[in-house]
C-alpha cells in the first residue's frame, strides 16, 4: 500500500481507508478509523527505522543477495523449536 510518491497526509488517509475496506474491514467509527491510520503510520515509521541501515547499505552496493535456502533453514529451525514440524 505504501507509495514512493509524496502526498499529503489526507491523501494517505484516504488511500488507507480504501485499503482497509478492500481487506474487509467495516463499521469503524471516524475516530477509530483515524486511530487505525495513526497506528499504521507508527508501524510504518518503525519499519523504516529498523531497515534504514540495510537500505543505505543496499544503496551503496554493499548488500548481498538473499540466500533463500538459509532463510528457509532458519525458519524451519525456529518452527522446530516451537514444536511445529512439516
């Protein structure tokens, strides 16, 4: 849902409303809709903060390709520790 195009906060809010309606969310009060939007903005801000270093490394060409086999192995190990097996 995020966009690289800069827009006003109102336009972002309208886009957010369209998105949550498409996800089947209904019946939110105007106040609750605004709160959900603020929560979404906060989550997005935290995501950008957590990934800022990695994004900068990628821009400088310092990032390596994602090894999907390593990712899957780590995921399977975590799931196994949780008692979840294939």
